[in-house]
């Protein structure tokens, strides 16, 4: 039984994330989507509870989500990895600009715990430009984000941006 952990801020989840989840679910027996704390992004726009709820709702759009679990963690990724006796960490790579930071994180995690292997899945070509920050920016200016985020969370995104204006 091979378990993969797919960690991220998911602030909010996009179709790019959902694509990685779907593909990882075909490659591993179990995938844990781990809504995590990124110290480099201390002020997430959406609360932890909202981000978890959005991931759960978005997974409802997938046909193959039976082996995907959603959890959260606000410590070191490797501690969670050990606790769940996972086999790999999954990361999506969009462009070369992602590479340096992702490579560094993979090396750090491996150094902290030798069993923590990271596997990178190349983003689908349509998602290479897509990021949660772009989605928030487009939505904040009233743009249409329906091509980028699961339709079950669009209203939540736009209404929260509306309240914060
Ligand atoms: O979606 P993000 O913000 O790029 O995800 C980054 C994340 C949350 C996976 C990363 O910041 C992380 O692993 N945070 C947990 C803290 C940790 O283990 N840090 C050491 C490895 S760099």
C-alpha cells in the first residue's frame, strides 16, 4: 500500500491542484491532500477551515476521489509524513520558476527524514500559468475565474472578496 501526501496552502484550490490530485490518485493507493501552513505565506486569504472545505467540495467534481483523504497540519511536513507512514510527497511543477523553491524543499525534507522522497508531477499544459494568487487577483477585480477554480467554490471566493473590499 503506497501512500502519497500532497501538501499545499490551497488558498484557494484551483483546477491545477485538482488535476494533480486526480493524477496522483491513479498512481498511489492513497493520497492525503494536506492543507498546510507555509511560513512564507503567513496571512492566507481564506481560513484553514475554508480551505479544507473548498478542497473537499472540489473533490466532489472528481470521478476518482475514493482514495483521496483531506487533512491539515501546521508543523513540519516530515513529522506528519512519519506519523502517517507515508511513502512520497507529491508536488506539482508548473514552470521553471517553481523549480528552485520546490527543489530546495525536496532536499530539505529528504535531509530532515531520509525516507521523505518527493515526486514532481508536471502541471497540465493548461494549468502552467495558473496560481491561487492569480485567481484571487482576477476575482478581486471582478474577473471571471470559472475556468480556473471548481464551480462549487466560486461564489464563496467572490463573496469573501466582496466583503473584504
Ligand atoms: O502551496 P504552497 O504554499 O507552495 O505549499 C508549501 C508548503 C505548505 C507545502 C510548505 O511550506 C511546507 O511544507 N510547509 C510545512 C513546513 C515545513 O515542513 N517546512 C520545511 C520544508 S520546506
